[in-house]
C-alpha cells in the first residue's frame, strides 16, 4: 500500500468513526426520549382506573354527594358506592346500572357475563362489596301493590 491510498483509507475511517458516533447518539436520544424530560418538571402521574380500584373508598367522591346521591353518576351514595363508581363506570354510563334492577345473584351473573365477554377485570375482594351494594340499592322494585285477593266465594249483587 502506498502512502496515497493509506491516507485515503485513514480519511475514510475518520468519516466512518464520526458517522458511527452520530448514529449512536441518535439511537440514545431516541431511546431516552430526547432531552425534554431533563428540562421539564415531572408531571404528576394520573392514577389509572385499575390503580384507583385499589383505593377502597367513597371518600374520593363525597364532594359530589348531595342528599345521598352521587350527583355526576346519579347513584346512591351509601356503603361501598365508591368501589362501584371506580369499577363499574369505566366502560359505560351509570344509567345502564340504575335502570337494571336485580337481586344479588343476578348482579353477580351480570358481572360474570361482562368478565367473560366484555373484558371486565377480576374484581377480587371488591366483587362481594359491589354485589352487596347493588343487591341492596338496585334490587328489583317492589311495586307496593297489595297481593291480589283470593276470592273463596263469589256472590251476586242484587
Ligand atoms: C370493561 C368494561 C366494563 C366494565 C368495567 C363494566 N362493564 Fe358493564 N357492560 C360492559 C359492556 C360492553 C356492556 C354491554 C353494553 C351494551 O349492551 O351496550 C355492559 C353491560 C352492562 C349491563 C347491562 C346488562 C344487560 O343485560 O343489558 C349492566 C347492568 C352492567 N353492565 C353493569 C356493570 C357493573 C355493575 C359493573 C361494575 C362491576 C360494570 N358493568 C362494569 C362493559 C363493562
């Protein structure tokens, strides 16, 4: 190899070196999301519904309760209503719950159905609380009608 081609090779290697350095830098910036996160203050993380499901409390919602009703959802604000709000309103409106009155057993079946077909998560120990709340506050409506009379003997009015 004469000194001319050696110079060329050296030149090429220098370029290659810088080029690689640039590439590595780009990959690093990409991997760590640039430098923005170094400059911006950390944003408060918003709790996910799943995390919230662990916060076992209606306290989060008391500010919105008036006359025993959680105003935004229209649901009865008693007992474990907080757990119900956290777990049951992620996919649909509370109307779907309020207009469906059932006993505890049917509520559990509805929950099971949503778990099997609608991706409702495992409610763990909250399931019993939710079922108890729904079975109590969203039980089938008693119409208040008296039982039909049992007529033993018919008579004719003269
Ligand atoms: C992961 C999403 C999801 C969550 C969370 C969820 N549901 Fe549902 N639920 C659905 C879907 C989807 C439907 C069907 C909606 C429709 O038919 O428009 C449904 C339907 C219903 C119905 C109507 C059933 C029927 O027979 O028509 C009731 C009642 C109900 N949900 C109650 C609840 C309760 C109580 C909870 C809390 C334990 C809950 N849902 C949580 C997805 C969910």
